[in-house]
C-alpha cells in the first residue's frame, strides 16, 4: 500500500468523523512522513469550511480555561470543535501542556471536541508549520470551528492573524502595564477583545480602558466591524454565550462585507511566503553543504559579498530542484 493510498484512507475516515484518523493525520504531517507529504494537497483541497478562531493574550490570562468554556458552549449549539493549543517553547513546561490537558479533561469523553497540544519549541517565534497543518487537517476533516491558542508573546501573535478568520485577544483586569502592552502590540489585531477573570476587582475599569483606547483610534468606517470588548469568567462560563454570539456575528460580517475573501487572499500570500522561506532554508541545508561552506569562506574573507553569495545559493538550490524533478 502506498503512502498516498493510506493517507487517502485516513482522510476519508477522518472526514467520516473518525477521531483517531484525524489525530494520525496531524501526527503524519507534524513528523513530515512520506504519508504526510503525500496527503497534504488533498487535505488542503478538502478544507475551507471551518471557522478558524485565534485566541491570544498574556501568559496565564486564562486562555485555555476560556477556550474550554468556549468549546463547551459551541457544543451545546451543535458545532464540532477542534482545538490546537500551541505551547510556548519554554523548557519549564511539559507542565503547561499537562495543565492544558487537565483543563480540557471535561471534553475527553466528548467525540465532538478534539484537543491537540503542540510545542512551539525549536522555533525562534511564530507559528510552526505543524500548527498551520493541524488546522488544515481539522478543517478538512469537517470540524466546524477550529480554535488556535497561542501565548501572547512575540511573533506567534502576529502570525495567528494570518490563519485565523477571527482573532480574540484576552486580557485580565487590574494590570495597568498589561493594557499598555496590549496597546503596543495586540490592540490592532483583535476582532474581539475579551477581558477574562471579570470576577476579579477592577474588571469594569479595565474594560472601560480598553474601550477608550479603541475609540482613540480611527473611527470605523460605515459598515466596518466595530470591535467589542466582552467580559468573561472562563472558570464558570459567565459571558461565554455572549462571546460565542460575538464570534458568530463576526463570521457573518466577514461573509457579507467581502472581508472574508480579502483575508483568505492575505492568508494564502502569508503561507506561500512562510513555506517558501522554510523550504529554501531547508534545501540549502540539505543540498548545498559544500558550496555553503565555500561561500562562508568567501564572505568571511571578503572575497565575496553576502548578497551575491545568497543569490548564488538560491540558484544552486533551484538547479538541484529541477534536476530532482526531472529524475523523479
Ligand atoms: N479568577 C479567575 N481565574 C481564572 C479564570 N480563568 C482562568 N483562571 C485561572 O487562571 C489560571 C491560568 O489559566 P489558563 O487557562 O492556564 O491560562 P492560559 O492563558 O491558558 O495560560 P498559558 O497557556 O500558560 O499562557 C488558572 O489557574 C485558571 O484557573 C477566571 O475567569 N477567573
Ligand atoms: Mg494555555
């Protein structure tokens, strides 16, 4: 049996609702097995129906707890929910992944919720290709809503916007400095602001501050999306029904305003760029070993400049690719 046939089999079963097949597909893509490579095109072609919701915000703001409550509410409305939790690359935690598993425990017996934790270890920042591929698998397998949780530091937040249709930025009451941090990086990327832990003091103040900050920006044009600020208690589900309403309203707005197509094009462009960059670097490492060493010498001794060295490498990689394709 070829990898492609096995892959098609897995995809067919995943699409029929077989959860272990979904899991195996994600693993195959993550491990870059031949099966994974063989099925990627079909996975991609089968997708495009899921509502992808990104959740980001400061560490410990309650994202995982909230995502769990969010999934619970969606389940009660009949949706099947896939969750991809990207663990920060921290060596401290295994703990954090475990924590996510425990918080997500209530869903373990529910075939309508799928939870996958992934480490972002080994990345300098940003979403790994494995994360993006996991979202593609869940989408292809027919999960209605796919939630991606990333921790609110660095590049991953910027990139979550590139795969999510709707981005939630989670903050918590009472941390004045955090609001400043949100102002710096996360304010513009939120489609909905969530202030979680509103059972704590100063919740109203924090929500008011966020609203003020949003109103300091340019006034939304007529027909534009007005970013709401919603309060939640992830622990007991307070405010979560309103949050789901808001997220569904946002999807509706994306569809009717034409923004959905615009975002899909922007996402496609970002993916092509990211994969091209990754592939070039990989190919360079895999194929251009000796030439790379020579160029390092040449540039270090200033016989050659870095630009022309880089161009030369890209040409070599391209030439080798052509050779490979001809012999394949
Ligand atoms: N008081 C209160 N505590 C909460 C609420 N939601 C979550 N917590 C607590 O906040 C802590 C962190 O929650 P997590 O869900 O792990 O937060 P997180 O943002 O996913 O954390 P990281 O993924 O590690 O960044 C836990 O102890 C939760 O029990 C809430 O609404 N109110
Ligand atoms: Mg978490």
